C-alpha cells in the first residue's frame, strides 16, 4: 500500500509518501517546509501567517508528488487537533486530491499520528530535489538502516510537544487511553515561555537545550580545575542541580496521578530571574537589567532538568502500574536528547524487561510521514472518510 | 475610534494563587452572561489561574488548560457530555451561563487573527462568558466600552499580585 500523508496542523507544511509492505512502513518521500524562521520573530506561531504560508508552500510541495499520483492508494490527512486556520489548508488539499484523483480518504488524529511515527522504519528518506526552494527539508541521511524493534502491547506513550503533554496507554492498534495530561501548560509551551523569559529564541526547546549544553561543558571545565573541585568538594551529581542556587521545583513529581503541571515552573523561573537581577517586574525588565550569560546557561540547564525529570519519573511510574511491555516517546519535545537519554537510563535501571522505542529525530516534530503511517493503520481498520464528510476539529480529543 | 476612559471598579491584592482562585470564583458569581473579559498581565502573572477560578465559579468541572497552542477552548459547550460537567450545585445565575470561551492571544499580533479562528461566534453570546488573555495583542475588534478589563500585576513580594478590574 502506498499512502500519501498531508500535515498542516501548526506551522509545518508537509507531505509524504509511505510504502507499506508486509506491515513494514518505509518512508519514500517526506518533504517538510517549516515556518520556524518566519514565526521566530514573533516568539511563536501566528495563525494568520501560518495559514497563508501553508497555502503558499503546499502547492510547490504537491508538485513533487504529481509523478506518484497513479501509484498512490490512499490519502491520509491530519484533521485535528491543531490551529483551525492551518488545518483547513491541509484538509482542503486532501479533499481535492481525493475527489480529483479518486483516492480513498482517511482523516487521522494528529496526536495519534505522532505515536505512529514509532512504526516508521529507520531508513534514509528520498532526498527532496528542490531543497533550496523550501525553508527546511528533512533529507538528513540516517546512518542506521536497521528496522525498528517489535512494539509489544500494552504500550505506554509519552506524547510531548508545544501543544500536548499526555501519557497515552495503547492497548492495541487504534486503542488509545489517555491516563495523564498536563493540567495547564504543555511541556513544549513551558520550554517556549521559559526561553522567552530568558531572552532566548523560538522554538524554546532547542534554544534551552543548546544553552544547557554550554552549562554542562562549563561545569566539566570547572570540575577539572583542581581549585574549583576542592571547593565544591563532595558534590557528585552531574551538575549538582539540587544543591546549587539555580534549583527549580519539580511540579507534581510526587502526586499519585499521572498528570503534569508546568505553569508553576515558568513562574518559578520568573522569580529566579527576579531574585538574580533584583528587578521588580520580571519578563520585560529583568532582561534589560542584564542576566549574566553564565547564569542564563545554568538556569536553562536547570529548566531542562526539571521538565525532563518530571516527564521521565511519571512515565516510569505509569509503566509500572499498567505493566506495559513497551515505552515510547512521541512529539516535538521527544527530539530533546536529554529526555531520550534519561528515559532510556531510567528504563534500563527500573524496568529492564520493558522495551524502549523512540522515533527518529526527524519524525518527532510535525511531519507527514507520521500522518501517512497513521493512515495505514486507519485504512487497515477500514476507517475511511468520504471527501464530502471531511471535517477539521481543532480540539479533537482522544477521550 | 475615540478614547475610552475607564473607571477602576475594584482593586484586590492577592497574597497567593489560592486567593486569586477564590477571588475569581467569587467574581464569576457576579456575571450574568454575555460578558467579555479582557485579561492583561505578564507571563506568570496568573491569568490562567484566574480563568481556572472563574470556571469553578461558573460550575465548570472540567480542567482548564492553557489555550496558548490552540488559541481558543470552549468549556461546557461542545457536546452533551461536556454539558453534564456543569455541576448541579452551582447557583441558578451561573446555570444560565452555559459556555466559557477561553481565548489566548499570546501568539497573535492583530485582531483579524482572532476573527479567523471564529471568536465572533462567541463574543457577547448571552449564555456564554468570553475571556481573552493578552487582549492588548488584538486591538480594534472589540467594543472597548463593553469589555471588563482585568489587569494582574506582580506585587513586591513573590506570591503577591495586584488585580485591578476596570
């Protein structure tokens, strides 16, 4: 089966071709045009701009798929949750293709698509030819040509992105149960807003991760200096984060449910910046007062630690309770190297018999290959949507 | 458009998040339906906390998440299942209010952006309360005179907030 995926939920315009053979899903083409550069000056996605950009970009991407139209078996489109103005662009294109090319249509959930990214084989995707015309193309070769491991059910998936933070229990294909979610801000949103407070760029996750790397290497240098290590003596934690003056709370770390809360963490960062600079109203004025760059890196490190620690700890606890056989990550924040590493270490230490599955970095953030992958499983279950009945739902919940 | 001069109706000093929640809950009971509330305040000031209190006061049991990503969330509105979540114990006045439209203009830069996502369907609806966070980002599409403005500022001490209604 050859599936055409279309994804325009937020600020990425993407189309992909995924081939299924004997249950294996291989990406033949995956073109992602990101608007991150456009939106970074606003510190986030501007819906009207996003929609206009989708319209501008999607046709040049569609041209790349014209030669495949005869081979395509089904069209799969993400129709929610997301920004309504953005979703509509993908939906209209999918509807038109379905009608004109006479292809069956599948309407998939965007969050579910993120989860199904875990079923994509690790393989170098077809390089996009018009790389120079598109803002960002995922054609990065992947040295690993091995197939993914077998995902056994029940599986637990931590879906973390700018708009979602959910722990989803997957009992089988198409059987999803949300067992925990954020009560306020999503983890990615927390990264974005903390980055904004620290005067770092958008998107906040990569910006904070980059600063955290600087803090880590600074620390290593300091520790290799005999004078410093003598003063800091008995501290053995990687960065001594629990002992240093940058310490931030781990919200809801010890609650018995599987929910998260990141809004308070953002406020704690504000207070910390205020304490460090002595300036009254934080977000705007504290930065003008000048936060030393070393302090900023250390704070970024601590923010990343706090977020990832809570995510890992709750996932492990939920995995134990539901006795899952596989733990998966999904969503843009699952591209965070520290999170991937920490989760792996925790599983190895606490649940050595549980499998650990993470999507390729290029399939963590929004892309249409995952939409196509989800489309395959919907098609297998016979869940088609006639083009006349395709509707977008910006609040599509899995409950 | 002329300049609209507004008079301070209420000034409340909140000692902490709990007090803000309680204040918003009490404030909700005074609403009749159809009000449009504009919330202003820096990141971390507690705008979403205020909306959580407001929702509780309106008898909405559902948890209020940050609407930053989706821009607009409707509570107690979508389907029968959600309508059931409005508790029976909420007072009669609140019962008349069936929906809470929670909007976040943090990522927006003009009023048109809001129109595009369908805000006008909810604005001024008699059985709905519309709350807009970061209303200063979307000028020009509301009738200033009809908006209840709420400004939350940081106080001298960490947890303290000044809440002004005008």
